[in-house]
């Protein structure tokens, strides 16, 4: 298969396993490109991409922008925080204004789940969901799976535990869908208050004991506590959370095996993982950042090739 089965990247739930493999193979090629002395390719010289972020994001936005520039696309950045959105302009108005500038692709982060789907029905451009509320964050899940594949050779049959605030995490949902699609075994671990009721319907087991989870897994993906989304208290104190669900070097060394540590960032050092874990040789956090550019290049390139 040499093209994606979808015209937009709205969520992992719309992808086939063959789409994921195509994205990974394309990312392999782009990873070679970004490690050359000349890091640009002229692939998208005639494509204009608008990055529209209705929520703050540093890493995702920079990663997309770098990916677009590496492909030689023309890039428009739009930060809704400093824009007419504050004056009451609707999503559709904002986007139509940007599309009147003849944009081919929109990369959008939005606080409302489903914003990308809404957009894809109303505008004539390829849409990439860069995170919609606590719903999905597909490129993060793709780069996470890609990083596991790079480290362990394959994702199928690997045991992956996602630890932390599952309830508010779009990363967790997208990761679960992507990992299951590729044949991994997935567990989630965290305070019961931060694990959604429906989670087992996704074919995922809940493990409330962190040590059991770490002894079971090949890979631990550590999520941060999303304080900006916690409108009520879901656990007594951060200190208590860290005692129960934080990973430190002593705990890691006590396992009797080496597991891979991942984190989508930004890290709350000393909360979900300590610095000596984040910076250890078992951590692939910096590989995830590098792979994020290659994966986003692959997604943008493959979607752009479908724009008629």
C-alpha cells in the first residue's frame, strides 16, 4: 500500500494497521533526511500549511513547524490566544478566513473533542488533529509506537503499561488504540479516580499496583498529572501520588529486568518520574522528541500526496 486510506488524520480510531505501517516506513526515510547535513527536502514546495492552536502548546507546535519546514512547505502560524477568537469569532469563521488565503492543510489543536472532525466536514483542506481536548492526540501515539518499534524491533506482543492520569489524557486514548491495533498488550495504572469507567471496553486491563505493572511490562509510558484539567481533587496530595505511582531509580533497579521508560512531556520531574530515571539509559524520552519530527513529516507528506 503506497497511500493512506484516509484523507485526514483525525484520530487513531480511523486508521488501519496498514496506515500505521506506511507512516512508519515513510518516517524511516525522513529520519535519514533529518540526520543529514542538509536536512530539507523539496517534497512540499507547493503546499501551504496553517498551524492553528486554540490551546497552548510548545513542543507539539514546534515539532509540526519543524516537520513542515523540513519538507519545504509554506507555513502560516496562528495562535488563537492572541487572535480574534478572544473577540468571539467562531471556529468556522477563523478557519474560513485562513482558507481564503488558499491553505492546503490545517494542523489544529482545540480544547473541544471532535473539533477536527467538524472542521473536516466544512472546509476543503486536509486536517491533522494535533490534540482535541481530552479526546485524541494521534501523532503523539504514532511517535510513541514508532519509538517502541525502534527500541524493541516491533510493537506486536509487547507489554505496555500507561501510568498516570488516564482520565484526562488524549495521549492515553490514542496510545491504547494504536498499540492494540498493532497487537500489543496494554494495561493502565493509576489512582482509581483517574481511570475512566469505560477503559476495559477498549481491551485494556487495569492494574492499581505500580510494582506489579512494572514487573509485567516491557515499556512504561509515564503520563504527567494534568493539573490544568483537574477541576476537583482526584487524589489527596502530589506527594502521595508520587509515593504510589512515581518511578524512581531505586524502584527501577529493583525490578530485576530492564524496562523502557517513555514520557510524552512535559515532565513534572520528581512527580511521575525522578530526574535520574528521565535521564537514564532506559529512557527513550529524547528519542521520542526526535521521532516526533520524522513521524509528523511522514503524516504531512502522505496526506499532501492525496490533495488533488
